[in-house]
């Protein structure tokens, strides 16, 4: 059974992945690969939305 703790753990993992993506994107700014940085920032935005949805899902659990 899915628990709030499990969803919280997943949320943390997604947050850490986002932080790694942003760090990578930051390194690419101002280089010939800056277009890749833009893509990575977009992925981070999607992950932030996913974290919010995970949080909302955890709050909605009835256990």
C-alpha cells in the first residue's frame, strides 16, 4: 500500500534530481551548449510541477 512517507520519499528524490539538472544547466550557460541549458531548465520546471502533484497526492491519502 502506498503511504505518505513513500510519496514524500519520491518527492525528495525528484527534488534532488531537479537540483542536479539546474546545476548542470547553470554550467552550460554562456557556452555553445546554452540551448541544452534551456532544455534542462524546462525539465526542472516539469519536475517542480510533479513535486507539487506528489505533495497533493500525499495529502489526499486517507491512511
